[in-house]
C-alpha cells in the first residue's frame, strides 16, 4: 500500500480489513493504467448474510497499480463506475 493510499484510507475511514475483503470479493476491472476493484450493490446482495456491516462497503473502490499488488488509493463511490475513465475516452473493461 502506498503512503498516499494509507493517508486517504485514514481520511476516509476505510480500514485495512475492509480493503482485504473488497480485494477478495469485489469485481475487478482493467483501467487504462491501473486495476480497479469495486464492491457494489451486486456484491452487497451476495454477501449480505455475513452481517449488516457489508452494506457499509457498498461503493468501496480500490485502485491498484497494474501489477495488482500495490494499492494506490481507495474511495467510496455509490454511483458505480459509470463514466470511469471518460477523461481518456477509455472505459473500464470488466474481467471474468
């Protein structure tokens, strides 16, 4: 995890355990120069039985370096990934 990511997570109240959970169960997208893991409404529905705390993860987005090992930043975006990457005219492509 980069220093920037640690700082942003602290500011945004995102705990390391939440990052680990989202990395394990979130949807992976390939961005232009990064990987993005997103935990949206679909994932909340799938994991709701684990407890009510799952709902607080909705919209949690983690940006990784292209190697997939280093967290660059994390933020919450309940609106989903629509429009992500539009700046570069490149949309994220969901991986299977």
